C-alpha cells in the first residue's frame, strides 16, 4: 500500500456548522505532509477524525488499512499523536510522563528502558528527567510531547500545531528530528500555522472553511506567484506609512520587510501606477497561500479613531537595570532600555530566555529583585495603579474570563477601564464591528476558536484607548491573515502616538518593530533596528538563530 491514509468524501458537521465538506485525499506513505489553513479551517477536526476521536457525518476513512471508528484500539497501537494543547501532565516529571505514556502503550519493562534511552538522547532531554513538565520551556515541552508520541514506534505520526509558542531555534530542532523520522520511513501529518514550515514539507494540504483548496507540492503553488511579488520602497517614506498607502490599493498582500514593504499585486493597473517604487522579488509559499485564500482585508483600521496621546514624555517606557531572581536562579539580569513615544519595541528570544519575566516587570505583574521600571515617568514600584491606568495589556495566555461569554467579557473590561453610558456603548459597538465578533457574542470565551480568542483579548486590551500597549505574544498560533489584521490595527494606533512593547516568536513580525532587544540567558545581548540586527541577505529568523549561536560560542571560549 503506497498511501498511509485514504479519505473519500469526508464530511463532519457539528449541528448546523459544517467543519469539513466532502474531503477526498490520499496521504502518501513515508512523507511529511503539511496541513495548513486559517483558524477554523478544519485542520484539528481532520486529525481527530483520522485518529477515531470523532465520528464522521459522512464519507469513508482508511488509516493504515483500518477503519478509525470500528478498529480504534488496533489503530492506536500503530500511530502516535501530539495534540495542540500539550498532552502532558505538568505536575509529573519528564520521566513520569514517559512512564505514563509507555504504560498506556502497554510496553514491557525491557521495551520501556530501550525506548527511554533512545528518546531521551534523541530529544536532548536526558539531563532533565526529574524536572516537572510544567517547569520546562515551550521548546522542551514540545520535545517531551514528541517523545511521548513516539513511544511504541508508530508507523504514522500526527502532530497538531507542534510549533505554536515555540522559538525559531526549537522549531528548527523539532523539524530536524521529524525529518530524521521520515527518512526512516515514518509517515507524518504536521498541522501548522507557520507557512515557512509548510514550504519545506513534501506535500501540503490547504484547508479553508472546511474545504480542501490545494493538495500537492508547495513549490508548485509558489510558482504561480512569479512576477506578482515586489519589494516597495519610496524615498523619504517610512515603511509603516507606505504600508498604509498600499492597503488602500487592490493588493493581495502587504507586509513590512526591513526598510521596504513586501507586496503581492496582480492588478496590472496598480503595478503600472506604482512601477517606480516596485522591485520584483522571489515569491514565497506564504504569498501563494494568502492569494488562494482571497488576499488580506484592505482599507484602514478604525480602532484608533478617538485615541489622543497627550504625554510629552520622550521616553514613555524605561527599564533601569531590571533584575529578577528566584532563589539562586537569575531569570533576568540588568535589563536596560528606553522606548520613545509612538515606537514599537520588540522583545525577542528563545523559550525560557527571560522575555516574559522582563515583560512582566515592566507592566507591574512581577516585582523586580532590583532595578526600576517607569511608565510615562511614573515609578511602577511606587505607584503601580496610576502607571497601569496608562496602558493596555494582552497576556500570553489570554487575560479573558473563560466562563463568561464574549459580550460579558467586553462589558467587564470596559467597566474596569472606567467606560460608562454612551461612551461604553459606542466603544463596544466599535470593538464588535472591528474584530467581527457579532456571530460569537453569546459564545463562552473559553470555547472560541484560537483566532477569535486573540481578537477578543486585543479588543479588551484597547477598549479604553490606551496610550501604551503591552502585547505578550499576541498572535501565537494565529494564521497569517489574522496576524496581518492585528498588525494593521497596531500600526494604526502607533501612527496616533501609541507606544507598543511586544514579544513574539514570529520573526517576520519583528520587521514591524522600530527596535528590538534580543533577550538570551536573562540578558539583552543585542539591541537595534531589524536592519541593524540582520546581515546582508539574511531573514530575521536567520539573524536570530545566528546571534544566539554566536553568543553561545563566545560563552564557550
């Protein structure tokens, strides 16, 4: 059999909602197949149907020659599954998690010992067997999740968004490990929101709204964009300003890249009118995906309509030798920087590097061991309430109330920020319209698709028109279209003078920052603009990985 799975006319409905609509596809054996698509496209539903965790409404599925519904137990002995939200027990150690999953796979003592030795070496987790899973970095959690999924030597491995919330170095390590498994003959289905990952897969399935839009080699789809992708640069014009201008044109896509705007244009008149500022560039798989999905929403954001930044402070946010220790462990050391009004300042770094610790000290959620943080000149330690009133905050793990519905969350946060009467009603309407929340107003926040959770969290954070915005991985796990929507809103606020501090693992998003501090081993090892940090011809991700590796080599000398 040349296919690991065969799917025919597969349909899955949840009430009146069609999650998958007549999907017919064969998954080749011994290959890495990428599963891409926007939030709510049907990717996770597809994986769960292959596993037999859901029963199809219609159609047929065969996985390794078995029916996932009637032969579930037999099938599960031959497949490995890594769910989207870590299938780990965080109050158990690395070794205890492995033991639990080995017992579930009914491995003998001899089989367990051999598997543990191999997997701990393979994932680099051998020195951390006693550490609780909840105390692992994001990348190490994913490696442990992969190790647990590989117990029993499965023929077919299903990975649901394994790169979410993981830094580029860890994602590359994870990809390298999975490639080695594929070379040994294992079949792999990898769901992802990182289209640069999908570009390197053997084949890609692209889903949208429950339909299969593309099935084939990623390069073949990319080739269709040849002659339509450009870098736009205009003398004496900032990329952020040029981006805003291009979003008024009939473009397929437009994102900041270094000192230019990367744009996809198919309208011949638009190309001709802008030919003086356009330079052709090599297409990427992401360009093709954005195109086949219908392109980005055009026009301007209206979230910044009533924002008025009145502060005269040049340095709106100041970190003054911030240090945070937990016992003998130093999570952040001597973090120092200044952020000016209307600037986007990014904190980048690997998982566990100290980004979130630095971030939390800056917005008063963690008390520094030493050093000070200032918001518009206000000492965060002396008057935290007054300082926090100046800012909006979007947490890494959703600052929403899951048991409340969308409207209740919006009303709660607007009330906390002091909005009442007609001002509150007007702002609620604006947030609902801007973030397309109307169909979800009565849905519990905890049940929303990931992209809409993030939309709601951002809406709540900017409800009161803050002059300072703290965003901790605001687009983690979100598809490219939603990420572009977020940055359109953020850029609109920045043009009104709002100051933004952001952490992100999406290196292309770092291009939106005016300046970046690269945090590693608790220290700011490099600070500068994206152009200053990158070398000639490098992507931001390449520069990130190079800087970390060079720093490690320096430590070894």
